[in-house]
DNA sequence: TCTAAAAGTTACAGACCGGTAACACCCTAG
DNA sequence: CTAGGGTGTTACCGGTCTGTAACTTTTAGA
C-alpha cells in the first residue's frame, strides 16, 4: 500500500516532486496548491512552511527539472567519454526518445508561455537556465570539432523546441516526427564544410 | 477621444478583437471575461449573448487569428504572382519580421501549451488550423520545385515554432536571432540536391 | 523519557473566476 | 410614433484560488 508518488520521504521532497509532475502535466495555472499537497499526501500549511509562495515553488521545480536534465548530460559523458561527436549524436537520440515518450515538452518553455507578466520572478530563472543549456550545447558542438558551433547549436535548439511545442498542437504525427532525420542531416552538413 | 481598441463598431466585433489582443498578450488563463468586456467598452452580459462560453470565444479568436495569417499568404501571391520560390523567401522574411516585432509567438501553439485538458474543445480546432497551415507550406515548397517538399516544410515549421517559443524564454538575442540565416541556408541546401 | 521541532487539522479571509437573472434603456425599422 | 431587439446596469450564485491563524498531534533526538 505505497503512496505511489509519495513513499516515505520528507514532505518537502514529496511536495517538490509532486509539484514538478503536476505542473508538467497540467501547467502552472492549471493546478492549485491544494491539489498538489493532497497528491503529495500532505497539506497546504506544510507547503507554505517550506516555500514562501506558489511562485517560489514554481522556481524550485524549474531548478529541479534543470538539474535532472543536467544529469542526462552526465550520462552522455559517462557513456562516450571524451568522444564529443558521439555525445552529440546521443543528445539527438535522447531528445527524440523524450519526444516519443512525453508529449508535454519543456517545462521552462511552457512556463515562459504561461507566465506572461514581464516581471514574474520565474522569468529570470527560466532565462538563466536556458542560457546555461545553450552554452552547454554550443560547447559540445565546438568540442565535437564543428566549425560554426554556435549556429549548429542554435539550430538544433530551435528544432527541438519547435518539435516539443509542435507535438502539443498537432500531435506526434506532425512535423516533429521527422526530428531525428532533420537533426542528423543538419549535423552531417555542418561537418561536411 | 477615440476608444483605441473600440472605435464605433459593433460590440461583438469589439469583443472579438479585444479578446484576440488580450489572449495574445496575457494568455488565455491570464485574462478574465470581465477584463475583456471592460477593455472592449461593453459588459459581460453582452459577451454571453454573442458567445456561449469563454471557451467558445477562445475558439473564435483562434479562427480569426488563422484568418489573418491566411491574408498574409494572399499577399505573397499578390506580390510574387506565380513565383512560388519568391513566395517562399517572402514567407521567411515575413516570419522574421513578425519575430522582431512581437515576442509572444503563435496564438495556437501558446493555447495548446496552456489548455492541457486532452478534450478541451479548442484543441481540435488548433490541430485543424495547424494542419491546414502545414499543408499550405508543403504545397508552397513543392510548387517551388523542391524535391523533399514535406521535409523542408516541416523543418521550416519547427524552426519557426522553435524561434517563437525560444523568444519567450530566452529573449530575442537567443537562438531565434539566427532564424533567417538558418531558414535561407536550409532552403538553399534543399534546392541544391 | 522528556522536549522541541515538524507536521497535520480546521477554519477562514479576501480576491477572482465563469456564468446568469432581472430590469432599464436606447435606437432604429416599420 | 411605436414596437422590439440590441445593449447597458446591477446584483448575485457557486466555485476556486493563494495565503494565514490557531491549535493539536506526531516524530525524533538528547
């Protein structure tokens, strides 16, 4: 009779994990703190003892998501130590796997779409995290020996971001279905010159 | 002393136009019907006499947006009659113009991100409209004499969709800044083979 | 075992939401 | 001039939202 999401961890961890999951699935404005705490097997007061507001919880969730993504990058290095080109291909492969398994795309991009207020506290965090990810991909492309590393990295970024949002509007059979082919031929053409 | 948004048109038209603008700027869940009717210089009862629900209003707004986009396509044909390749370049140019002028991206994609319920009435409309746009771009590529027209059209779609969402998370100086260069070299490479 | 912190419980405040009812008004078509 | 449809106004319903107060229970460490 386990709790599924909850298990027996500390309330703060359960709240954070549950909130990540629910924000991801239903959007930030689509889920209230009551629903989160109930799903996490706790209550609202406990949430507000650990997070000073819903916005702050959102930010913590985004940071946690980025940390998970970072762990995936560590896997690339572990599986293909030193071989940056193989890591780049692994990146494409992993991106397409996630596309086929999850139809809700990137939490940070989705949050940016939802939180339209220019001064929303989450916006600067989103920008920071996205910029860090961009730099990582640029570095990977450069270390893989590609000339115009920034341009390739940015193109791959836009393709992936587009695929993730396209899935949500037209579904998996839309343009996003060809993501791997696009990305691979793009890498090939950048390597050729 | 004009009303700005309102002028002296019929309440229904004012509501539709104002709602389009406000949904676009602040998101669907970010604006209430009260705010819309007030900005449109009318009241809630009048809105509900013309639209049976907020969801229905959202759908009408999406259709109106798609109709505006369709008028832009008519411009391409008017400016470059018969020259499909020139129209494709015009499409790239226009897309980048819109990117630099408006940072909130595509209403349909944004709505798909916000409205997470799988059976939301707006979702099927979004899918229909997006599929229609996809077919238009595929036809344009094919008529421009490009071999793998579907693949080029889908790649361009993902690039643009990605650019529009990337702008919202990292801003205009991010990867989306290179959209024109990416799109043009992509077209060139498809034409070359 | 005793204590203190963490967590649970209940109730509530105050705001906003989508949607409706009842009624008064105005403007135009006949 | 008059009838009637479109519009404006006010008030309200039931629900949901974030966030807080006050109090009780559980848990864990010395």
